[in-house]
């Protein structure tokens, strides 16, 4: 039996300078145990190096404040990724208008059990505040982000120039992955990480500009209907594919028979609509095939490698009434935002200075919300071009009998790839042992907060254990208001988008997390409730673009709410009422 008490294959020592860690926010991005290939190729040190550079460029830290070649901003504990809360609190101390408490509320919400902030002599330094102020001024005066547009062209070019993997040797596949990760990916990732801080400046400035009006709902309402949101584009494309299905009796019959074998049935169809759908679906996969539910992993089930996942999402969208069209919803929300913007302007008109500040901030909101989502899409698309060679290597070793499944490649560290290529058979036992270890850790619920000392892993509760009470009629669950609006309907618990065909029109989607790979399900739901997430998470941004009432950060929602329970979701107040 595997000994899980020892550090996981890619665990690393925690920081003593920044001792408090949390699963908040990062649990949305990496909900599962990190595979060795992911953490050594994508996360861990590769991401840490760019993250540190982003913080230094923003002016919040000096490079020497971090340990060299050790992760400080992130954490890795028995396979689970953590975010360093102490580091975020120092950022809050140095940020003009910020505080450790503000960072706690931003990432943890109002109800949390994190230890109180303990000042360190090096936390508060005037030169950091001056540097951050210069970054803030630059952000609020920015009118466009051509660098992010150029990254989009780089991502598109990498996709267009993808070689025929059949012509590459195993060593060539490894070399291609490394060239992309060390080349275009590194810079694109750094700009995306810096964009996270820049976009938080913009939303913070919006809150300040609206503070005199005393209406806390204005911020979320003014963040909707921005248009040109990259992470909403796949949903709009899927909707058009769904309309093609709804308009064709032959396509409808093919979908009615289920997702298994669906593409083969469509290929054998004689109606022109079948050929049109296949062409459109191929174009969709070319453009959006990099998306998945765990988008940072080394070999996730992407829409390109697992086309049955987007087909299942399209299957749900085809059943929706025409008035749920995402672009139509987006236009409606844009008109509502413009009306609300004008109402706010009229209320601020008596103070020209406040009005001017509000107008400038709203321009920044549009620029940075659009750029932030495009930045994430760029990063994932380039990463996809680096991890597909790893998927191909896994496929070859399955065919040769060295691997049992393609995903076995993820149990190898990046620094072991050369040895793997030299002697793949020698890794068979190691991979089997690591999978056993991985599955044992996957059964456990990691601590939400770690304060210096890691509780023994043998004391961690099992995820399947009923750790929370089921919500009863009359209970009101609270979270973060992500998209305004109200909807009532039966709950549908979905733990994986592969279960998309379970979601019926009018139901309320209750999910553990929602990376962009989830968001096409939003248009199939009357409202969305999510265990984790923040106001600037991709789920929040996409829900506001699609006009779907959404409440994030409802702790243990997928455990507390049962299928079929009638709910009322209020995306304006951030409440979920159980009937």
C-alpha cells in the first residue's frame, strides 16, 4: 500500500517569510491533485519565475524578496496547489488604498478562518507604494492593449504552423514542447499574470468612483455586457452549431441517439446539413480546441482531444429557445449597462471631478476586462500547442505497450522526459506507483488554510465524507454576487462538463468550479451557483456577458444542495434561497 505521508513527487517546502497559504481562488484553477508533469512543466517553477517577474514589474516587490528557484507565491502540499495568502496581504499593505483585510475579503470572502495578519518589518515600504502608484496611473491611462492583440496573433500563428507530429521523433516532440514553453509561452504567461493585478486596479477604481452613490450592486451591474469577451466566444460559436442541429431533422435525429458515435452518424448522413455541420464543427475545434475544464494541466481532456465534450454541450444548447441566443443576451446587457452608465453620470453630474473620474474608469474597465479574457485565451492556446506533443508521446507509448493510457505521460516529471524517451519501459513501475499515490491523495480534502504547519495528511478528511449539512427549506446560502438577475428552478448538480447531457432547460446549474471549459453550460441553465470563485473569475465575467444570474463562492454548494431541490438564485444580492 502506498505511503501518502511522504511528500508528493513535486511537493516543495513552504515559505517561512510568507507562512499563510490558502486554497481559495487557486482551487478553481487546479481543483485536483497536480500531476508531476503539470507542476514541473506548467505550474511550479516555470509559472513562479514569470509570476515573480510580473510582481516586480508591477512595482509591488523586489526580486530579492523571493527565494531563488523555489516557489513562494504558490505552494504545493501533498499534491494540492495553494496560493500564498501572506504574499497577497503584503501586496495589500503596499497597494495605495489597499490592506491585508481587503485582500482577505477579495480572495476568501467575509466568512473565513484565516489567522489574522501579522505585520513584518519589511512589509510596509514607501518606495513600493510609489512604484505601484506609477503602475496604477499607467493602467488608468491605458486606452488599448496592442501587446495582448499581438499575443493573440502569436497564438494563432503557432496553431497554423503546427507540424505533422507523425514526422517528428519522440525526442523532437519533447524539444517542441520545451521550445514553446521557454519561448512564446513564458512572455505571454507573464503578461497574463500581470494583467490579473492590473484588472484588479480597474475594478478597485470603479468601486471608489461609485462609493459616493452608496449602492453596492452598481459595480457588478456595470461590469456586464462589455462585448468582445474572448472566453464567451466559444459559447456563441456552440450556440450557432446548436441552431444548425435544431433546424435539421437529420442532425436532430443523430443527436437524439446520444453523443456516443455521434460524429460517425453525422458523417454517414446524406443531408447537406450534415456536411455543413461537420465543416463548422471542424472550424470550431481549430479555433477553440484548446479549452478544457482544468486548463493548466499537462494533458487534460480538451475539446480537441475529446470532441464528445463539446458535442455534449452543443446537445444541450440545441434544446434552448431562440430567445436565449448569447449574442442577443449580450446586446441586451450592453444596452442595460449603457442606460445604467448614463443614470450614474446624471447622479454624478453635480461634481465634474467625480464624473470625470467615473468616465475614465469605465473606459479602463472595458479595455482591461476584454484584454484580461483575451490574455487568458492566448495563454491557454499557446500552452495547448506545447502539451499536444506530450499527448502524442503518450499515444505512441500506449501503442508500443509501455503505457496503459495516454494520461500516463502526466506521471512523469518534465526533467524525466529525456530518460523516458531513452528507455520508456523502465518507467512502467514508477508510473503505476505514482497513479496509486495520486488516487489516494485525490480522496482527501486538503485544508483550506495552512498557517506555517501542515496538518498530517493522514488526518485530512475524505472528500466523500458528509462534512456539511444538507440545506433545508427556508435556508439562505450566501456567496458573491457575480451577475445580476433572479431565477427560480430545480437544481442540477454537475461535477464535470462531460455530464452536460443531464442538464435540462430551466434547471439551475450547481457546479464545483467553472473554468472557461464550463461556461457553454451557462446558456443551458436558468442560473448558476458555484462552490468557489471571485468577482473577477472567468465564470463571473462570462456570466455577466451572457446575462445568466450567477452566485459564486457558495461553500460546499454541490454537497449542501441536492438534485431537484427548488432554488431561487439572486445574482444581485449573492443569495441562494432553498424552497
